[in-house]
């Protein structure tokens, strides 16, 4: 989905000094929103057989991950890696029942939503852009047109009793536009919430966020009446900042973090560069901080090692590598 | 120097929840203590020619790095990678004059100190262990014997007007002993300071520290009368925690951080696992936070790219990889 290369890249991290933050105590528990099967696999070169996906997801569920985004009902022309979305979800619902129906799926439009409704799924996500350029490049629509596209999807999903998550990409920088104003992200987020999204996931799609920027973003949403309980952070480790940003976000009340088992995906153009924050690296930090997640680290590591074998390349997760001696 | 493998590893990150921290404002400036030429290269498989080392160090100096630990006067039997230490320092002093004399070198004992004194160097470092086991494994001495060994070295260096840095390894966990008591680290640190060391470098040699542990460590030193201005943090990225730990350390007043250009070294046993915190990844975060370092990021990246070519393997720095499109 996202790409960052030397032609497009933002020149430097945008400078947003740390502000005096109101000392919120660290949370006692955090929800990890697992994106590996969808955001991870859609950005892998290899197409993974549906049975392997089902095994991966089942293992992640058994490991205790409370939310697993399973796939995307996007047209196969755009994401051939997820062309088996309907087959996968049917298979999971057959095997796992309600646990599978609770797994979020990405629905780019009403057609995708129809497929989710047919399967009795309870949780969908829409994917928007904070910036004009990325809306055009990723969705082939203008910034305003994307909201027009989401609106009926979100409304119908809510009417059907579904939970709806609104992703926003390029929240901390855009490879074509450079700096992205915090206020512009807040405006886009508020539009998604007013439309009916229950939770926002703020994506640092190209990994340029730094800690002060993250805290300033949360403060700006707070000033607009959107508390941290409605925001998930979706960090990429492209520049090594994902966990520092997570630490900063925890300090301002964020309690939901997106992560990808084994660090799958996020950087399709680079052989072994890191993209998505690895679930294991996040778990390591949270365990060190004594913050509950309900997730069994060793079981996630074993799943990622299994997937690395399937994909034929080592995991990009530091924890997976260190624990497996890779 | 350090190794961490599945036989030896600490089972999990030790849990040290974040405490309510006294809100220290983020520092306006930070000193990066560059350890790549010494700590980095001594842990690389390849032996780098002395001319390449001289070029690396000169480029890092030109990039604005204020302190560059150049080499170690250790016996070549233990560290063949640095067997050219005297030749290298002679060459640097010839070319760079006082700038080279200010570069710290590691001196394991009085013999090493003699060589530093002959060259007119102004800054040495000694390397101790927080734990009994690692003292024996790394220095072939008991915990107490190591201090007996350092004592005359430190005293003579101070008498000669030198700055002395005291490294402490295994401060956040030991692969053989497991958890390391914070108080034990404080006791070891105080012994080095009382002996005459001007600065402590607290090493997370196996990379198991997490953010709350770091802040608790600084608080414990403070309670023992050792303020953060006398402490440098030396983080390893083995489990991906180095920058999160840096963020935590900045918040409690630490202003000196060890880092290795390109992430060189630190994990000699692992093909491409990360060891030392990469200077570039640290710079990225500090620039994002608006914290001055005086260092030119692009120049460090170029140096690391040059060294990656010399070593025949890609840099482990996320920033180097992202910026070079590796």
C-alpha cells in the first residue's frame, strides 16, 4: 500500500519538540490490534495459500491476540495477495464460528461490505488518507471523494450493528507532500468519526513520526474533543522509531496499538527493511513495563517463525530474530 | 564482547513498571558518544585495514560527532580486530592532532594506559561488569578483582590529567545470571566514580532493558547521589528497545548516549541482527524532537554506507537502510 523511496521521501523527520505533557499514568492493559494477516500479507511479494493464512490466523487467535484483522475485500486486481478473501473468511467462520465473525475485515466500498454482511461478520474497517495526494494514488479519488465513498459504507455497516474502524494513512508525513499538518489529520479523523467510525487508527505510513509529534497529535485530537480511547496508533518501523513512538503514546493515554506478527509487510520494495511494527517487539516492551495484553509472546514468535518459513525469508522482528538466534 | 543466545538468554524482559516520573523538560542538546570504531569494529567478523579505520574516524569527526572512541589498547589475542590500535592512534594523531588526542580509547589495564600516555591521549575508558559471571567471562577476574585492576589505571590516568570513563556492562540483565538488581549496578557504578571515573556508561549489553527499568535505574542512581549528568546510556537494539529506552532516559535527564555509526557491532554471532544502537537512528529521533547534537545525519549515513561496502554487508541501521533504499 505504502511506498517510500529516495525519490519520494520526506527530507528529514519533521521537528516537533516534546511538550510538557500531562502525566497520565501508564495504562494497566493495552489492546493489540493484529494487522499481520491483512496489512502484512498484502504487502508481501509472495502469495500465501489460503490454508496457510487460516493456520496463521488460528495460531494468532490461540496466542491470545484479541483483535485480528483477517483480510480485505478489495478487488483482486489491486491486491492479488488477498484475492482469496471470501474463501478465507468462509473457511474461518466454518472452523472458528463467532471468533472469526468478530475479526475485522477491510472493506473499501459497499461491494466489500456486502460480502462481509453475507458472511455475518461484525467488524469492518475503511481506509482513508490524510492527504490529497495519497487519496489519489491509493484510492484513485480526491480527498473529498474518499469521504463520499466511505459514507454509505460506514452508515450501512453501523445500521447493521457492525463496529467500524477508520484508518487514516500518512498522518505524520507524506512522501509526496512532505509535512502533514496535525490539524489536517484531526479534521480528517473527525470526519470519519462523525460519519460513524467507532475508532480511528492513525497510520505513520512511511515511518517518519517521532515521539514529540505523536504526543502533539494526541493533544490536538483531545482539543477537538476526541479522547485517546477512540484512537489507535499504527506505527511503522522504517526509521526505527515505532517503539519510541509507542512509549510516547502510552504516556498520553493511547491504549490500542496496531502491530504485525513478525513485522510482516509494510515495505514491499525493500528486501529486509522493516515496515510494520512487529507484534513481538511491542509485546516485549509492554511486558517489560508490566502492561497486560493477554498475549503469549512465545506463541506469537512461533507463528512468525512458521510464517517466515512459508515466505522463505527471515522475520524482520528484532525479538523473533534474537529469540530464534537467527 | 557480549553474546546472547538461546542457551543463555534471560527468559523474558524483566518487568519494571513505569513509575510516576518527575517531569524533567527534555534537554535542548544531547551528546552522542560514538562507539562504532571501537565497540562496533571489535565485534565485526571482518578485520578492517587501518587506513579504512582512519578514514571512518575522520569522516565521523567531520560529520560533527563530538566524541569518538577510536580503539582499544587490549591484547591482540583477545581482540584481533583492534590489533592495530597503536598504529591507528599514531596515524590519527599525526593527521588530526589535538582532535585525535581527545578521542577516548579503551584501556583494559596499566599497560594499555602506558600506550595512551606515550601518545599524549587525553581520554581513556575502563570496562567493568555489573555481574560476577560476566566479570569472570569477559575479564577473567572476579567482580572484586576487576575493581582492583582498574584502580591503579584510573588513578594514574587522573593524575596525568586524563578524563576517565567507566563502562559497566550487563546493567539491565545478564545472560547467565538473569535479572540484575538495580542496587547492584548502583554499587558498582559508585565504586567506579569513587575511584575517579568522571562518567559512567551503563550498558544494556544484551538489549533486554525496557523503558520503566531505565527510568528506575536513573532514579536509583539519583538516590545514591549520582545525577544524570554523570551517566551515559549505552543501549543495544537486540530486542528493538534501544530508542524507546532512549526516549525514557531523556525524560529523566540523561544527555549522553552511546551509539554506533550504522549499528556496527554488538552482535557478532548473528548474521544481521542488530546490536548497538545505530547513531543514525538516534539522530533521527533527536532531530524529530528538536534536540541539538551538532551532527550532520547525511554525513554519518554516507560514512556507514562506505563502511557497509568495506565490510561487505548492509548496515543494520533502519535509517541507513531507508535513506539508501537498501
